[in-house]
C-alpha cells in the first residue's frame, strides 16, 4: 500500500509538472489574466496580467491520479466530488472575471448558494451510501459526541468555511499551494494511522499536485491558481478532515487558514463597529507585507507555521491511538 501512496503522489506531481507550460499557454489564449484589486498592496500591481485559473492544473492532476489508483473507493470518490464541485464554482467565478476584465466574478450570494448545493449533495451521499456516523471526536480526548442531525449542519458550515478560508489565504505567490501541500501531507499520515489506507491516496495526490503547481507559482509566479484552485483545495481539505472523522482537528492542522479567515472577520467587525482597523490590511499576510516584510519572507514564515500545526495534528492523532 505504501507503494500505491508513493505512486499516487508521483503521478499527480509529474502530471502537474508536465502540463504546467501547456496550461499557462492556454490560459493566456483564454485571456484569463490576474486583475489586481485597487485597494490591494501597491507592490502587487506588477502581477496584473499574470495567467490565473491555474487551479485547473491541480484538479486535473488529482483527478487522474485518483482514477488510476483504486478508482472504486467511495470515500476517495466523495472527496474528489467535493474538490471538483468547488473547482467548478471557482472556475465560473474566474471565467466571469476574465470575460468582464475586472476583479469581480460571482456575487457573494451566488457563490455561497453554489457551495451549499455541493455541500448538500456531499452530505446526502455521506448519509445514504456511507451511512456516516454523526459523532464528533474531540481532539486530545477519548470523547465522541453524537450530534445527530446537527452533525450535517456542522459539516455544511465546515465545508463553506474551509473553502473560503483557503480562498482568503491565496494572496501571495506560493502561499496557498505550499501550505495546502503541507496540510495534505499531514492527512496522508493521519489517514494511514487511522486505518483509512485507500483514502490516503487522495491527500497524497493533492500533495503532489500542489507541489507540481508550486513549481510555476513560486515567486515570481508564472501563473496563479485563482478561485478555481483555492476553492477546490478548500473543499479537498474539508473532505480529508470529514472522511477521516477528524473534523475538529482541521482547526489545528489548518491553523493558518483559520488565522487568515479570523483576521478578515476581526478587521471587518472592528472597522464597522469602532471605525478602527486592527491590521494594516487583511488578510493578515498583507499586514506583514505592509509592515516591511518581503513577500518571500511572509510566505516562508507562514509555511513554517503551517508545518508546525501539521506536525502537532499528527502528534495528537498518534498519541490518541
């Protein structure tokens, strides 16, 4: 089985590396180019025109790898569905931006409605075909709380929250791709440790795809993943946590995304209630940029933090066995 995990990772990595130049070329033909926000950091203006929607590359690599290795595993297929579903939402969003030549795609309501539809189908399959337990494990304890039907409400919130949190994290060259690769590695270990051997191919494939994409997304980026990639990766991470029954552990393993999302919430609430900005700019990675850190330094530090959180999550799972 270890051989299959390595092959799943390798196939995904190689596909991403090989198809990268082709995808960049096609995205340029489609005029899918980055349009920087007027309110964004001035240092990012040079990035305008860089091909976006590169998340297509990640999705292709993961899909092929999962279909080649143990394609009939329902748990893995369900994770792939959640990733693809969010990828489609992101693709529609990015496509509208490309056509209209502006940094606005789907409205917030449209995007949220689409995410809820995907989450609803996911929950239906969980309940109908996997007969999924509605219990929630509390990390660092032996407690499992049965939420009943409220479990699916929790899953809805978790899926939407994770996909949007990763979307917010995707603001610097390589930040989202690198941190998602790190979190996915953690879930390979977690899945194997908990006995979900066949499912572990999915996070292994996501790791390979993210690293392959990172070759073209490292600073200075030759292409960006866009919402196509960030929403898809958010869906993938949510699936990893849900399908290994470590839902709350994602708060630790994906601590970086939690902080990124919280920084936006804190900034908005503070400004609307007190008229005061807590950060120089949100999400928080822009705060550090405006504080004088180089983009590379911010990404490196944030990757390191993500790695520490991933290691902590692994330790918690291994110690609870």
